[in-house]
């Protein structure tokens, strides 16, 4: 089994910064892609950023230049550094990971509880 635990959310003023973390634990061999999603009330969950094991990144247009995704492969952890936060960034942030299980099956794990980010006006 695989567990994802997001942390680092909180309440910040517009223009502030937060750093989110997501740690992957459990029984698996390796992780390839890691991603951050977010979901605001009434909205669909949308991709914020993704990163491959080799460090290639992709960002939603709405966060380009403000957010940075990174990872520590040794710690099985992905980070999202958020700066210049805007009220529209307010959402629950979730992580996901493409995980090679010990059964040799690749799965997309997105079972974290999320972490709330609230940006005040």
C-alpha cells in the first residue's frame, strides 16, 4: 500500500508565500511522475504542476512564474513552493504520484487528504 501525506498549507495574505510538501510512504519500488492538484469549492480538481523523476516540470498557466515544483527522490517527497499568492489560489492542494508497486504494477496514487491553502485579500 502507498500513502501520500500533504502538509504545509495555511492562511497567508495576498502576496505571501507557502511551501507545501507531500511525502510518499509504503511498499513500492520507485516513483516516476509527481504532481500537485488543487480544488476550490464548486470547482473541479485541476493540475497545478508536475515533475518527472529527472526533473522536467510542467505548470498550469495560472501559476507559471509564481510556483515552483521540486522533488527529493531520496525522501520520496515532492514540494510546491508558492510565491506571490493570490486569493484565487485558495484551494485544497493534493499531490499525486506514479508509483511502481512491489507487485510490478504502476499505479497513480492520489490518496492524500490534501492541505488547505487560504489566501486572504
